[in-house]
C-alpha cells in the first residue's frame, strides 16, 4: 500500500516535505537530515528560552514568547511523529489504499467527490504553508522596518555580545535560515490532520450515498441484503479508520490546545500594552495565524462529527418501510451504532468541535482579563 501514498492529492504535498526532512519514509537514508533540522531548531529554541528568562521588557517577553513556544511546538511535533513514524506511515498507506479503491470504482459520484475534495485539501496545504512563511518573513524583517537593533527572534547567549558586528549579522542570517525548516516541521502536521479529516468526511458521504441507494426499483431482497452487508462492513471499516486517526493525532492536539490558550491570552495582553504601530500589526498577524491554524483543525474535525451524525438521518430517510423484517432488524442495528458520532479528540478527552473551539476562546479571554486587571494594579 505504500506505493500509493505519495501520489494521493490529500497528502502528497506534506509527505514530500516530511520525506525530504527525513521525518517519514526512508529514514535509513534521510536520518541525518532529520537530526540536522531538529537540532538547528532545538539550538535556537534553547537560546530563545534563555532570552525569556533574561529579559525584563514585558512586550518583548510576550512577542518573543510567541515564537519560542511555536518553535517548541514544531520540535515536539517532529519528535512525536518521528517516534510514531510507522503508525503514521501505516495510516497514510491505508488512506492511499482507500483512495485507489474509490478512484478505480465505476461510481462517478464517488470519484468526483474524491477528486474535488482532494484538490481542496492540496490547495489548503499549500496556502497554509505560504501563510506560515509569510508570517515568519514579516517577523524577520520587522526589526528593519521598525528601526530596531534587536534580532527577529530574541535570544540570549551567555558570555557573547550578540549585538556586536559581525556576530549580529551571523545570528541574523542563522535565524533567517532556520525559519523555513521550523515552519516545515510545524505546518505539515496541520495539513495532514486536515486532509485526514477531509478524507474521512468523503468516506462518510459515500456511506450515506450507499444507504440512499440501498434499494432500487429492480433489486431483489437478496441483492438488497448483499448491499446492506457491504454497508455494515463499510461502516465498521470507517469507524476503525477514524479511531486509528485519533490515536496518532490525539496527543499532539492536546499540546496544541494548551499552547493555543497560553499564546492567545498573551497576545491579547500585548495589544493592550504596546504603543508602536508595527508591534500592533505584528501582534494582530500572530493572532490571525494561530487562530487560522487551530480553527482549520477544529472545523474539519467538527465537519466529520456533523457528517457522521447525518448517517442516522440517511438510514431513516431510506425506504426501510418497504423491506422485509430481517432487513429492518439489520438496519436498526446499523442505526443504533450510527448514533455514536465519529470524533477526534485532544488527549482522548476533549472532542475537537466548534463548541470546544469557542470554549478555548472563552478561556483565553478570561485569563486575559484577569492578567490585565493585575497588570493595571
């Protein structure tokens, strides 16, 4: 099944990035690259944390803290994916296998749905990486346009005057060069998670389509029974697919949840204390970036849950009343199982839904108001 992974439009863009970086596929030949990219990010991140503990300026502390935790998140993602590489590859191979089956089917509705959604997933992946690189570029050139002598990412190296030439220029170039690998460690997971959810939604829509067409005009009871057995087996495979997806992403989503609350609260606080227009613009840009990142995850996970709820409606709307008692009983069993929605959760605790996303916004704003009140005192 591995041979289909890199040609699937849902995953091809992100797989190409992670394969080049040695995160997945052919680790024997690309392991050095993986260690190199992770090391240069870890090195920067260590000095970033040193800066946070050494600076006394609150606005600089928070603005630099944003990218400090962003790089930390990227490193954690890369390490978790590397540790669970075989699970990721196995799941992506399964996606490729299902993709090939649907693409080679004779049903034009299923094929069109698969291709159209795949195009959207690929476009989103490219757009998401471009957005991250644009934000990183703005942060890199921010000191120049603001007339500041600070480095883009605040760092502290004990015993070294990094503001003195040529050390300043060397570190500046290093921070520029490390930005792209940092984004490439961080963004592909978001892209793949979104693509997995979009693909799962396609599978759910195909299931509802099959239920809708369970009985046609000339079908015999035996033919309907065979179709129903295929639908039940398909539903079982779909449940296993979503559960497997949840297992490989759930703990990274939990880390994302914690970081989101912290960063959004801090950036909202920065907007209340900064006075320079460039700092206000950059803070708004950072808020927009983390909001789009998390919203894309929760939106697509929520779509999966909502679509899975509609399976019960599709069963109810089918012509079950014109079928035999034997078929009705089997459809009732299918209906009972479909009442448990398909969900992806953070840490196997919090379901990723838009309601949960709204709750995170409320929590972040609550912490922000408390922090602002203490600051004014």
